[in-house]
C-alpha cells in the first residue's frame, strides 16, 4: 500500500509534507492488529482452556484483567511505534527511489506517529475488555470486524458515526489534522477512555461471575 | 490448625439441576484422601468450587481455612491438576510453565526443576500438541508443583493414562504423601484409589454418602459367612437365639451376618455338624457400588 501511494501519486504532490504523512498513516493498521491481540490475550484463554490455570495462580480475576489491559496497552503502543518506523523507513526508501525530497520528519508526521501509538494502546486495552465479555476468540474477532465494516457505517444513518469506536480511533490517529466529520483529538481521547472503561468494567463483571468448568 | 480442604454445606445449582448438594467434609493433613463417586456425581464441580473456579450457590469451600480467592499465595498453598488438554497447542511445555511461574511470582528455575521432577525435561521445548496424553498429564502435575505446595488436588488424573502412566502417578503421589504432603484425588474407579488412599470421601447424586478411612470401607466388605450343615434348620434356630441373623441361601447353605469364628462357636456349643464354613467378603468394588446405588 505504501508503494501504491508512492508510485501512483504525481511527483509534485508527493513532495508535499502532507502527502508524505499519508505514507506513514498506513501504520494505523497496527490499531486493528492491537485490537485482535487484545481479544486473543483475553478470549483466547477461554478458547484454549488455559484460563483455569491462570485463575489458579491468580485468583483475583479483576486483577488479571487489569494486568492484561495494561500489558496489552503497552504492547499496542510499541506495535504502533514499530509499524510507524517500518512504514517510515519503507516510505523514505521508495520516495528516494523516485528522487522526491523526503519530509517525513515534519511536525504532522510526528504527531501522526504519536496518534497511532496512542490509538493502538487504546484498541489493545479495549480488546481485553471486549474479549473478556465474549470469551470466544473467533466470535469476538468476527464481531469486531463486522462492526467496523458494516455496523459502524450504519451509525451514519443517525448521524452519530463519529462516536463509533472506529471513528474514535481515527480521531486519535488524525490528531485533529483533517477529517471534518471526526471528533477533535481531545474529545476523541475522552470517548476512547470511556469505551475502554465500559468494556473493561463489563468484562470484569462477566469474569467475576463466570464459572470456569 | 485449619483442614487443608474443607466443604461446609457446599451447594451448587446449575439452573434446576443440583450438582452438589449440601456437602460437608474436611480432609486430614498428611494423608491421601480419595474422592469417589460415579461420573456426574458432582466431583469435578466440588473440586472446582474448592479451587475458586466455580462459584458456590451456598455454603463454603475452604483451603487452609480460607476461600481460595482469599489465599495470599495460592500457587504455594495448593497445586491443582485439572482435566488434561488445557494448553495452547503451539506453546512448549516449558513455555506454558514459565508463564504460570511468572504470574505466580515463582522464580523460573523452578520450571526446569519441576520438569525434571515429572521426567519431562526431554520434550520440554517441544509444542504441547506433540505430547501424548500421559505427557500432558505430567505437565499438569509439573504446573501443580511449581510453587512447592504441601497440598495437591487432582481431578481424575488417571483418565486416559496407560498402565505405566498410572503406576508413575501412584508412586509419585505416594512419595509426595510420605514426605508430609496432603493429596485429594478424585476418581470414578475405586480400584485406582484403593491402592493409594488412606481415606475416602464418597459422593453420589450430589450428596455425601461416606467419609471414612479406607480400612473401614474394607471392613464393610468383610464380615459375612456362608455355612453348610446337614442340620441347617437347627443351626438357624441356634444362631437366631444367639441374636445372629441367618438366611437360607438357594444352594441349601445359610448366609450369616457374622464372622465365621462366631458361627463356628455357636455350632460347636450345639454340637451341630458343619460341612462348610467360610468367610465371605464382598470386593471393595461391590461395597462401592452398593453405596452408590450400583451406578458407575
């Protein structure tokens, strides 16, 4: 996708810092990977039946959930940064191959990197709560993907799609740069915190009551 | 000191089904207690309530006097071997144990020690999906031993094991108990437990039917006598006069609810000729079946 971007756009437009920023923005896919990671780390334990042993060594279930939220948030952020670094290096290489001056260190690009890392941290943390709620790995991943592809666009009918989780992630990634239909960075972050808290709270409530048979 | 494991009026209902009904027992430290009952009697649910995995509908499940979730250091208090196959197939046995050790705050050296203890050092780095059932079971035992607990709880550990695996497990548990450990082991096959347990807790249809030393269970099996005499009718009368119940068997003999010594004495006093006098003992299996209503 990075090479598509670099090779299809005209040389003149690629020289713009804003266009080059889009080269890195592909790394935002790490937010989706981080979400799946969160689901695998939580629901996967039920799928593989390891949750019993986990709760034997750590019987306070809310604490297990909290630890996973933190760990996956950190892992998500690292994944986001690594994806950006990869996209940046590949983008710079391809831009150079077309002899376009590289402006990937612009302020907008750096803000994007931060946005992606933050977004991936949030989706990872959300994935833990969501996965704990459903406790079925495949079902949770399928539901998340169907939501992003079908459910969330339907929110547009009621003109509330910008509060949907996918759009909230986008508003953090974009960091208020563009996209008039998105929330600004601050409000986007606030809604993301609410999403993580609600998913985590519901996940904890379900975990606490679940019989591990 | 609190009992290693204790159930007080422990009850679990799933919807309208009562899986465990008002179960009360406490096991002794330093002994091997068998937890017996037919399949579906409620053994697994009871064990999982004791281990904090299943919520009790009523009553209390206590480990060392406290609910499992209140234990300060559960992995160092009790080791549990639940039913096999709860592994991520792609992870190695060693990796599985390292994750558990980390979560329990146990130094990772213990991982290799326990792998050695269960004789699994060789395949430790292979994915669990390549393990035989016996190897998986030993990996479960290794996980239970990570925190060097003095109490082991095992749920049907012999299921699916070959005779060699069962022998290994029996020897292992015996030496664990000999060094002062407490073992609570469930099974639906009495024979597995008979060679191992000091005590038995027997449940049937969610209820406790017996909690006694294995010797007492054996005692229930012994005691009857079969006696044959040309003068069976008079012998029966004399036995009845001595307060001993005797019933005529189909083959002309008498089945007497007393040890052979006593029957012999009664016969001698009355100068009754005996053609046969033998003690009759039911097998442990028969006693077990009788206690559990003949179901397996």
